[in-house]
C-alpha cells in the first residue's frame, strides 16, 4: 500500500470544484467587509448629522448683525406672535456717488404666529410718508438711508402702531443669488409684459426666471402689458411694482421649500443667506431655525398678502409720494390678529384693507 504514495498521477481538482471554492472564499470576504461597513453606517450617519449641524451653526454665526437702539424692538414672550421687518436694499451705490448708505427698495412686515395656519405679510411702499397735517416725514426709503434700521423701525411703530421684534435685511446681490441657488422661480403673467427700462419681457406663458430676471421684475416701475394687440402702460407705477413683489412671494417660497430638500442645495442657500443678510443682534440662530422650520409648513394658499390703502400725495417741496388713506386701528388690529382667510379666486390671493389698488397684470405660480 505504501507504493500508492508514489502514485505518478497527481490529483487535479475539477473545474467545478475550483469554481465552488473561489465562490465560497469571495462570499466569506464579502461578509467580513459588509460586517465592518454595516457597523460603520450608524457612525457615519451620526458624524454626517453632527457635521451638518456644526456647519449650520457656524454659518448662522457668520450672518452680519446690527445693533438696534435700546427700546426700539419689542421683546417676544415664549410662543407669542411677533412681527419681523424684512427690507430689501439696493446696497451701496457703484456709480461714483456712493454716500455709504443703502436705500430700502422693498419693505415688508411679516407676522409670525405659529398658532395660525397662515403667514401674513404686509407690504409698505418705499415712497410712503406720514403726514399729520402739520409735518410730513421723510419717505421710508430715505429714513433707512439717513437713520438706519433703528430709525426705520421707530417710524413704522410710531405711525402705524406695528410693534417690530426682529429685523432682516438682504441686498439685491443676495436676492439674485438666492433665486439662482434655488434653481430659479417659475411664474406666468396673466398677459404679456415688458419693461424697456429694465429689459423685462415675459410672453404670457409659464417661464422659469433666473435671479437677474426675477430681480428685474421685482424692481420694474415702467411695465407695459399687451391688451388687444396694443401695449398699454401699467398706470399703478410703484404700487404695481409692489404688487409684483408680492406676486413673487408664493413661487419663491415654493421654490425655496423644494430646493431645501437637497442637502447640497440647502448648503448653497445657507451660504447665500449668511453672506448677504443682516439681522438684528438679538435674532439668534435658534430663533432663525425655528422660523425657517415653521415657514416650510406654509404653502401658497396659506400666504396672506396684506396691503394698506394709500393715495398719491405731493409734499410742500414738490415731491410725488404716497400717504396713508384713512388708516385707523382696525388695519393694524386685523394684521396683528388676523381673522381673514385668502380667497383663491381673488387677485393673487391678496387681502386689501380699505380702498385698494391692483396692477392689471398678475404673476402666478405655474
């Protein structure tokens, strides 16, 4: 039997046996790798969440803050409604005449009440003055330029009775970048419009606008609309521009909500906000994050756009401005304690308190 150990014919495994052995080895190695990876997944997820939270805190801490004079802002009790003054500015001039100031181009008061199923936004014309029969104040845009946020907040509080608790300011560059970071905004006017001054031109179909186009529409004061084959001027002027600014709110809100579901886009939006926004020094990151979280629950039908009644007015030195038209306590009471609901059949879903106005062209989401 020992001579069988010297068998000249060596053992050769079959191809099937070799393939089976290799497959089993691969399975074992793969199981070991999956075991290590599976154990690391929770760690990676936790690190990602922590890194995101740290980055958010870091960027929100970098938002420029401004000190508002003592006693100007109204403190907010926990869970209580409050008003935020949101201002869009032109930023410092670049035409050689810069005086270091910025002018308010858009002025809105946002009423935040988490117990209500809607968000109320009141627009104030930049050319608005307050006239008590003996004295006429400066226009609101000039108030910001001359006295800063403290003066603007005080003027609104003293003449309208609106208590302001927080201040947010974003410049034109920030608005453009915000729209672009969100992937644009989609709107459809009820008629073709154009503004030869700003280059705005919409053909009446559903169109996606980039940041430059959206800003041009928000700033257009010399809009014409096509009616019966002829171009007609929008006689509402600055008031019509304010209408278009309010009309842009729903599609911008929806676009930002949709874009924020993508982590990369959300990071870009956060960067734009941090680099182009100024808030009051008391507007801490927890309040900002809470407001953003609540705002994401609001859809277009829950956005109540409020406009105060105004009339044309000429000052003693010949300036064409606007002043309030028989505004009484009811206007402010309705805004601070809203009982209305937006009517989808009304123009743009806008709530007008008192004798209103409306641009003949409405911008709608599409």
